[in-house]
C-alpha cells in the first residue's frame, strides 16, 4: 500500500466530521506522528483513540501502528531503517561518530528528563519486594535479561520473563509488596500492560521503564521511569532506547548495591569463588 499521504489527500474532500479532522491532522503532521503514541495523536488531533483505530482500518490498514509504518515509508529514506542519522555516502568514521553521538545524546536527554523522586520510589519498592519480576518482549527482551543478571547477584529473589504467556502466569502468583519491573520503549505493547494489570490486581507494585510519558503503560504502572530517545516504528532495532533502558537499570542496581553494601560484597564474593572453577 504505497503513498498513504497521497491517498488521504485524494479522499479528504469526501470525509466528514472527526474523520476529516483526523485526516487533515495526519497530512499536516505526518513526520511528527511517526514518533508519537496512539494516545499522543489522540490528544493532539482532538479525536478519540477509537476513532484513530477505526479510521486506520477504514483506509485499508491493520491499525495505528500500521498507519505509522506507512507514513514512515512515505517520508523517510529507506537507509534510515538502519539508523536515523545515516546518509548513503557516509564512511566508517562518520558512521562511528553518528552512532556514538545518537547514544550519547539519548543518555543526556534521559538524564535531564528523569524524575529523581520516581527513582527514589523505585528504590524503596525494590528494597521492600519479596520477589521481583523483570518483564519485556521484543527488543526490550535483552535488557530484561540483563536486569535479572544484575539483581540476582545481590541475593535478591528475582526472575525474568520475555515470553508473554509466562510473564502473565508469573504475575498471577504474586503477592502484596512483590514487584514487577516492565521495560517497554513504546509503552503501547499489550503484553507488558496486561502483565502489570494482573500484578496490580494481586497487590504487587509495578514499575514501567518507557520512552513515552503518556503511553498506556504509564496509566497502569505505580512508578514510571522515562527515557528520552527519538526513535520510531520504522526502525526495527531501537538501539539508543535500549542504551537508556540499560542505564536506568544500572542506576537502580548501583543504588541498591550501595544501600546494602555488606550484603552486596558478600554475594559478589560467593559468586566469584563459585565461578572460578569455570575458568582456565
């Protein structure tokens, strides 16, 4: 389905009411929409989320994410699916500079954005938790595993799930004051949201690490830790966002380690003594 903007322009005269209003907004703001969540577009266009989904399907798409994908194909160079700052004639030195620059800028932006009060709340929730679940799907999966790999070394009872069925099953067995930490760049993926809903119904505390401060997951989570990465649906691997997510996990790990220094040192000593036999 090529030329979604051209199609919208050709049919706008026949549209009425909220559909016409939405079509005009999409045409005039196509570039910004590919960076926005469903909720953001609904707020900015002043139409409901349901209207956006229905309209997307009416014009032959599967839904809002499919709309973003087709918009990106209209206005974004194919090479940007590899990295958004790239140009076709970039040499190795330029590519190195751009990739490093993008990641560094993401960390700077996240540092400016992050709410210290929410970090403190997250630390308290971790300290009080009887059990911690780290969850994430898709490109958030590797950081979920990394978070588990850090925190279990502190002697904390924690688990990680990147399978959507297993994570919701694990959440159903949680108790009051247990904790779920969900990683979701978009904040709109159904699986972690559903898992947090189940966890909340069991009295567990929920934390979301996300790039979108008004995404659906922020309405469910008790504590929200925001990253700041300008990446879109047309890029299959959200590398810069994963750097920011990993850094937030590292911050929480470091704070907990320092607050429980004796336990941390003892746990690290035990692990080091155990794994020495695995090395030549």
